[in-house]
């Protein structure tokens, strides 16, 4: 799953935002599951980037809801 910047997130449609958010949340759960089970994630910085991307998507969704 790709990490998106704010400029990329703004270009997505509402449906695409929801879809990407779901995928990223699933990936985060899987990565955190590995860590909680005592394993090491393949890329430790990836968890932080996934969280930030989720926040970017949620921020954009909130902006769009408030504009309408």
C-alpha cells in the first residue's frame, strides 16, 4: 500500500478515500499484530507513516463534510 501526501489525497474522490482508508487501517492492524505478538516489523518506520496517512485521509474527509 502506498503512502499518500496531502496533495495526492485531495485528488481522490470520496469513494476512493474511503477505500484507501479501509486498506490502510487493515495494513496497520496487521503490522501492529506482528509487533504485539513479539515479532519485528519489516519496516518499523512504516507504522508511523501509515498512521500519518490515515490522519491525512480523515482530515480531508472532515474538510469535505464541512464544506457541503
